[in-house]
């Protein structure tokens, strides 16, 4: 069985500085210019929408074989629906965890998420087949051009793909039905492979919750004359001195350990306010999306159990609907507009970890915070020391040493293969962190 990585994502022709300038001026990013599949533009499935001559992705397969498609949404801010014309998608994995296997004709993959599907090449080879990734939870008639199209090519294919693209779910006016798909994803407890940490979180439903945080998202608002995005009314400001370096070097005032555990009735403001989380605690986080757009949330350094998801406002009674037996564990979860998602996480990884929205426009505007998780009895075994080449800045700028390393640069210049390897490693860090 071959593994076929598929990177899908929305694409803007404007570069990142132009997009940031738009956000800084109070504008929305607007509709993307398209969707790329493995960095390539759409196959010319429509002569009106798609110009001639664009390179497109072709995935070559052999009839009768089964392939694992590992699909990642690496885009800026658009949820995408993935499908392959005439083929079933057997979901088997999400972000490193085996799922109960289920067949789908199409699957929603939100910003920052990844899923694996087993796809059997069981169709005839009279023609190629379309691979499609199209914008989701928008007005599809207006966003028609925001569609990525590639080609699935059987080795014995007799012609190009033809006909209309396979359709995405048509639930724009019944988005509640779309939530049935993520609710159906369950952990495959009988599969081999690594489990969540062995200290008991595999039976997560019987662990006592030590802290609960309700994080509310609202549409961006003006703070100090600028458009900002918030969590619990706070738009995050990055500190001049990195948080953990400030701790280790006893720098005071770099941040505040006062992030509120629930939304407060107070004026929105900008601040470097983070969560004072409990080492080896078991935290419940409710992501309440009172914004008008679908959002993805990601927690660095952890996977979490997705135990609940519904429309409306979360309340303590909502815990009665939690899945306490076989909820999937992953690191990025969708939160529907006008709805909530509840996750549980065992905080056994010491450090300072980012908790953020994955939609890059909202993230840039400040919709994030950090969890500070420190072992009070740290003995050098639960947290790695800073590397010898750590970069110092802010209040610690005077500790920075010369990092020119000219000999290292000459090695890379003389070895293009090494440079390419390092570049791909950096890309992998970006995609999977």
C-alpha cells in the first residue's frame, strides 16, 4: 500500500506583507484567488473559470491497489471539502490517531487539520478521475472559483476526466447537519500502535477535571484604533522577551498569569495574558465560537480528546452529552460559528504552549494565548534546557552572541542537497506543528 501526501489550501496571489497590510487597515482578507493541490493550480475542468496552461497535480495509481491518501489543509483560512470522483474515502486516521473506519464520499478538512483515507482503485479505466478540494461553509455559488482540481490517473486509463465535478454537500442552509460528520469520528480502541499517555488518560472519562476554561471568540472589533481579534475579550500581544526565557532568567513583567477562565464583562483590550495551567492537571477547554465564521483551534505540544460539540451556548448541563469512552484525540479541532467544542487534555508536557486559532487572519489579529505548564519540582528531567544556540532578545538582548558561523554557511552553499533537506525539514515543522 502506497502513501500519497496531498496538501490542499486556499491561495492568495498577494504576498503575506500585502495581506497583513489589508488586515492592519481594517479590511478582511476577502475571497482567495483559488485552491492549490500540492502547490499546483486547478485542472482545466471549466474553460470559463480556469485559464489554459496551468500546471495541475496528477496522482498516478495502478488498478486494484489500495493507497493511503494523507490529506492536509495547509491553507490560510478556508475550510475545504475533499473528494475523489467515483471513489470512496475510508477514514482511518486523524493527526496520528487511528479512527473507527468509516466510508465517506467527501470529507471536510479544516485549516490545520490532517486525515488519512484508504482509497481502493476499483473503478474502470475508461477515463481519469477528478480530485477536488473546494471551499466550504461559504456561498458556494459566489466562491465557485475557489476550487482545487487535480487528476487521479490509472496506469491503464483510456482518456481524460470528463463531465461535471463531483458535488460537495449542499447544506449551506442546514449547516447543523454538517456537524454530524465530526461527531461521528471515534477512536479505534482496538487498533495497534501508540496510545495516549500511559498515565491513565486512555480512560480519560474517569479522570477528575482540575481546571475549566471557556474561551469565547467574537467577530473582530476595534481596540486602540485598530481591528483586533480576541479570546475572552483579550487580544494577545507578543512579549518582547520570550516567556520561558523570561522565567529562566528571572525577567519580571514580560507577561501576566491572569488569563480569565471565562468571558468577563469588561472593555476589550490588548495584553500579554496567559493561562497559569497546572502541571499534570487535567484541563477542560470549551471553545465557544460567537464569530460568524468557521474556526480551527490548535494546541501546541499536545493532543486533546474532543468530547463534545454542539450548536448554541455551552453550559454545565452540556457535559451530559460528552463522549467519555472513545472520543478521538487530535491537535486541531473545528468550532462551528454559533456553536461550541469541548476538549480534555492531560497536561504532562512541561513548558509554555501556544493555544490559538489556526485561521491565520484571526491569529495575526491576536486570537491566541499560551498555557504555562511548569513542574514545581523540576529536576532537569521533565523539561529540556534551552539549546546552546538559543536566540536572545528583549530584556535579554545583551546575552546574545555572534551567530554568523561562516563555515556553516559555506557548507550549505557547497551542498545544495543539504540545503534542500533543511528546507523540507522546516516545511515539515510548519505543516505538522
